[in-house]
C-alpha cells in the first residue's frame, strides 16, 4: 500500500494503476488514480516507487447532474478506457488501463456522492457519445498513442455444414442456417 497521505478517517475504495491524466495542456506523467471516501487522488511516483506528488480533488468537487455524478467513462478503446471527470473548476481526462477498475471507480464515486447505484453498460455510459464528440480529435489522439485500431468486422460467406446453403455473416460468429437450422461457426 502506498502512502498517499490519507487523513485518519480516510480509506481507499478503488485504486487504479497506470493512469495517465490529461488536462487542457498536456498529458501528465502516469500514476495511480485513487478513490477514497473523501477524495479523488492522482499520485505520481519517484523512480524508486515512492509517492512523489498527490493531486487531490474532494469528491464534493465533482459535478452532479440529474442525480448522476459527472464522471463519464468512454469504453470504446477496449482495455484503455478514458474517464472524464467534470470537477466544479476544471475537467480532467484519465486514460486508464483496466476496464473493470474503471467501472468500479465510477460506480463507487457515484454511490459516494449521490448515494445511488448506477449500472454501467458494457458499451458507453449515458453521455459518453456526447463526450466523444467533445473530445473530438483528442479521442483519436488517444487511439493513435496507444496503437488501438478500429477494425471493421469482416463478413464472409460459407457453405452450411448441414445442407450446403450459403451462409453470410461476421467472421467468428455463430449463425443459424435458415434452411436446415444448423448452427455454423463462420471461420
Ligand atoms: Zn443448412
């Protein structure tokens, strides 16, 4: 456990590692993004792994709209989700490296601030599409920086293993033949 300089009644709820924060200016050095019962901490480390600097935002500084905390998760980049947190005075994007932790972070933060549970869909959270637009070029910059390519699903045609009829579908998917009812894996 790192020494984040927590107060005596402060506990860690979620800890995300290898997080790169980005404000208006530039990418900052990566570190840990930590949700405690009081603050959102972004800690950087020395080359020896000691905590160098902790950037602190009280959770009460995160905007709430319509009963939902304004921490938007954009999951389009697979295992490199982007979390945009709207603080009252600023807005910071965090590039994460763990989908599960990212979702947990948003859930717990929402629960902490609003007292409510939210469901996070596997695709985008509400408002994420809007966020994508707002990020515009930055989103593609993220993708470029991490070598993530968007792939078009490849469509192929295969003869049905049951009756020989042509079956069209996305490569790798299971398709039920409309003639004989066989399920065929398109490979
Ligand atoms: Zn068939």
